[in-house]
C-alpha cells in the first residue's frame, strides 16, 4: 500500500512517547509509505534529529504536588492548553488528510473520531499490569477507544500474552542506529529519563567501585539521534521508562529498571514477576548499584528481543 499516507501524533509529556514513534516512522518510510508526524514536548528534538520535521503543538502536562497546586495548574494551565492543543491537532489532521493515524494522544483520538479517520492507538500498558482500580479504568478506556479506533497495538516485553479482541501485541520498539566502532565499550549507561532522582548518587557510587559510567543528559553527553549504538556498548543500562527499556533490550544489553511513576512501577513489578532474562527491578540506590555489579561481573544473562517495528507496521497496514 505505498500510496497510503500515515500520520503519527505522539503524546507530548515525556520523551518516551516521541521516542517510540521513530522506529515506526522509519519502518513505514522503508516500505514507501508517506508519513507525517506531530507531537511536541521534550521528545520533539529526537524526532527531528531523525529527519522528521513537524509542527509545534501546545504542550499539555499534568502537574501539582498537592491538591491546591494541582487545582491551580488545572484551572490556569491544563484546561486552556488542552483546548488549544485539540484545536491545533484537529486543524493539522484536516490539512494533512492521512489515510490512517497512529496516536497515544487523547485529543488526536477525539479528533479522528469526529473526522471519521481510521486510527490505531499505540500503548505499552494493559489492565493486567495493575490492581483493580487502575486496571478497571484502563479496561474502560480500552473499551471506549475500540468503539472508534480500529485497533490498540501494544508494544510489549511479553508479546505472547493473550488479550481481548481489538488488542494486538508486538515486541518492544527501539530507536536502532548503525553500530559505531568508534564508541568504546564501557560498564554502565545511566538513562534518567524525564522523571526520576538520585542518578548522580548512583553514578558516584558506581564510579567509586571502579566502574566506567556514562550518564545521558550530563555535561559530557551530546544528544544522540538513536540510543542502541550506545546501549549495545554498555554492560548494563539503568533507566526508568519503557522506551529506554526497549532501546536497551533490543540491543541485547541487560537493563535495570529504577521506576518512579506508578505506571513504571507496575511495569517493573511485572518484569520481576515474569523473571525475564536480562532485566531486573531496583527500588533503591543500593539495589541499583548491587544489580549493576551483578550484571557487570557476568552473573546475570543478557536479554534477547527483536525490534517490534516491523510487526507493528504489519498490523497497521494489515499485512
């Protein structure tokens, strides 16, 4: 279906939503599909570094440490920015007029429903990851999505799991790049992500133990268009979110998940329950350091995953 046009609109809060769009966009282009992308937020620069120019959309973020600060943010920022983002994405979709849309952006889903566009929701979460409260809410959200969406495509570390009709699992989506022989091998790569803390403390403790450590985002790190050339050179990667996990395991490098957000914790708990090869959960700085030493001395196995981008596009193009 090379004459088709596919639009990808990723959610703007956190870089991981943008990161997982990149392998899908590249796979679509490799098959001769015309693509367009929008999203914005902290992940926009990574998408642009991979050659995908796209418009600015209003950044919508949920913030607030307490009830008062959350209400203040909701009234004066969240609601106005949400209205503005919806208007922008609605107009953009009309102008682009794609045949299909991939999104994890709620405003894009609503716009597609109004305009009658075929769309697919991308996700990495399923109700089985959570307890009754969040699990029921996600089931409701999935059911509501499938009234309008063609499918929900879930990128997963356990793609063999069974799901209800309308949900299809594929492998983890990684930003693969060409292997670079000029990058020297090292012990630990720390990828803090958008949310998290104590990573400088972790780095200092690991270096005190004589390990060679690199940290994404520090003064010595230059932003990269793809992470797998760097994850594959490390003995182990420490990270928080699913996109960073995907970039790590597809490179065949062990990964320590140090979660902060509730969804990250739910994913890490499932990884621990499944006892997945090459992955470990750590709840504290000391646990992170201990697991890193275990992987660096070779006492734990490496993961073995293929990039799920090809499977994802097969589902999208119904091939």
